[in-house]
C-alpha cells in the first residue's frame, strides 16, 4: 500500500508540474503549513496562480472522557492509543492576496484508525478511571476535504476546517501556521 501512495504522490506532483506550463505570466506559490487542534497536520503545498497540489499528513483527535482515563484491550490488557491517521494528496483551488490566502482542497488518502469500543469501567485510579475495551483497527482509502484561511506575508496564522470520508469518517478544526511564499509578491 505504501508503494501505491508513493506512486500517487509522484504522479500528482508530475501532473501539477506539467499541466500549467502553458502561460508565461504564472505566479508560483510554495509553502509549508502546520496545523494544531482537533486535527493536527503537516502539509507541503504548491500552487500556480489559483490551482495547486498539497501533500498532507494528518492526525485526528478521538473524543474520550478525560485525558487521565486509561483504556486497555480486553484480550491483551495493553493500553489502547486511540487515533485516526491519514496521508493524502489533494488538489487545491486557492485565492492569494498580498497579505492572505484561502484555499479549498479535495483529494484521496489512506487512513489508519485505532478505536476503543464497548468500554466498561473496571476500576478507579488516582486521577481517572480504567476501562476494558474492544480494540478496533480499520484501514482503507479516504476522501479528505479541507478549507483554509490565513493572514500574513511569509509567516502567518489562520484556521483550517477538515473532514474526511472513509472507513472512519471524522472532522476537525485547527489553527494553522503557514510558512513560505503563500501570499502574492
């Protein structure tokens, strides 16, 4: 599956490099975007004029009762680390201004999810409760959709809304810090 993802990334970058070579008046934007929130992400983005590509790694936060609670697998008694991870390549449609940018992205990704289901409280600890749960692991293709808005020149701050449809559909929001040439020069 990793080979398939790598092939998609290389194909997407090469298509993006060759598809828009016809105009001599093109403006190229390249930047890195860090996101922290209910969806944490690291994205490498490139755009020519208003269209581009993004390579994204995201981790979605899974809702739990308290951070001090522990969940153990009923069978193995090992701690369960809830989380949904995704790697994706996305096509972006952007608007770049002198001190801002906004973009809408849609793509294809690969999702790996570990969730705790059917939990029963098994005891109380010093700071929280212990639960015995059934660990559920799912993997598969996903469809990420994202909207970003940021202000700044070469470093900025903004907001990201992201949803993914796949084996475990979820959504999240994050504060973002874009770094690089995301604004018009």
